[in-house]
């Protein structure tokens, strides 16, 4: 069987292309050298028995969101509800809820992208009078 000269020319050309594809030149992917500093929002408020309050905030990018119930007054041992969710323009759509939160407790969630989120503090049947609170949210 006789091979044409074109077969002998194609093999070296293919070898040259394959070698070029495996070169040592690495493409540099730019990395933002600026560290991401989280934003901290503090929301004071007050809730009545059987009531609740919602606060909205905006995240600049995806990342962890930590909500901490810093204080309850006059009784910081009473338990209330604390939730984190997405703000749809009219209400807070709960994603994570903790129905037995005391002062000092936190919930942690994750924002999948920049957008509007919300935190809600609410009575779970334990309040006998108006209760003041402070909630702190740390987010990207």
C-alpha cells in the first residue's frame, strides 16, 4: 500500500498544533486584590405582644449574612422569633427562621447575589409587654 506525500505532511502539522496547545504559556486570570469588607447594619426597634417588625437591607454581592439579636429590653431572657429572608417589595419571604431566639443568638444565611434582603423580629407568644430590641446584620 502506497501512501501519498500529503499523509506525511499532515502528521507533522497535527503534531505542531498539538504541541502549541500544550505550551507552557499560562493565561493569567486577574484577581481583585481589594479585600471585601463586610457591611454592618444595626436596626433598633420595638415589638408588641403578638407583633413583629421587619427591616430591609441591600447586599452588594453574594456571601455570608449573619443576623444577631444584640439585645432585648426589659427582659433579655425572653425568647422571640428571628428570621432572614428576601424582600419582594411588599413583604419578607422567610428563608431561615429561628423561633426561639434570645439576646446574643444569631442566624447565618447566604446571599446568592446582590439584592434586597430582610430581617424580621417577632413575638412567638412570650411577650407580656412592648419589648425593645437591637438587631445587627453583617453582610457583603
